[in-house]
């Protein structure tokens, strides 16, 4: 059973349609009991990372997610939660990946709500079976620096991390549920190979 964390996600989200299409057994929940009994977790954030962070604290899930050993996929702005601090405002993140001390969060890419080509760096797990490039739907591309854990970057002069993997944590800046065949393959890989 996959648990989709209920942290402000809308009931009619395309993620649910995709999970149904893939015949995935899932449950929308924020219950610690459900999270601990799940095989995998998905956290999808449309835009407002601050509200999600608040929900994580309200439901006492912040520390639980840091130490859980189940595969966790963060989607959209949720990738920021995997870092030691949020890109947008330096609030504390889960601390799975460290941002460089000299990271400049003032870089703006001005790419909003569109398909963006990404270069795949690691074809294990999430990107298994992908070509060297793929196209995904982004609500917004936030500049996140390239690290050893980066598995995909934007195909631009200023490469930025759009996907990462570290131990049981997987994060993507884009929205696979809105990305057609590429997004379906990525979610299927998460469900079957991670």
C-alpha cells in the first residue's frame, strides 16, 4: 500500500488518476499509523511549501519522515523539504541533503508552468529505461544547485537539480502526474523499482 500524504493536496489531483491507471493500491492519509504500515510514501506539493511544512509539524510528521526507511517520493516544491533548509526562505528542511553554505537563493530562472527538457544523469530507479533527455511539466523551476545526489538537471546554460535520490528519499521538482508518458513511467518506476 502506498500512502499519499494528506497535507493540503486536492482530492481531484491528477496524481490519483495516475495511481489508479497504474492499478496502485493507495490511501490518502496523514496518520502516523498509516505511514508506518505503508510500503511507500508520496508527498505532492503544488506550490505552497510553507503550508506543507506547517502541516508536517501540526501532524507530528516532520521527525518521523526524517528517520523512516521506506521509499519516499516528493513531487513539485516538495523536493525542497529534502534539503537541510528550504530554497525559498531558509526554513529548516528534513536535512537529507545539504545545500552548499555559499548557496545563493536569489537566482531566478523565470520558467513557470510549462514543459522543460531535463538531462538524465542517473538511469537507476526513477529514470530506469529513460533516454538521456526527457520532458516534464513544471509549475515552476526553482534554482537548486547540482550535488552528488542529483539524478537529473535542466538542459540550460545554468544547470540546476530537478531530481535527486539519496538512500530511500527521491525528489523531483516537476509534476510527473502532469507529464504524460514520461511522468507515468517515472511513477511506475518508483512503485516497482525503488
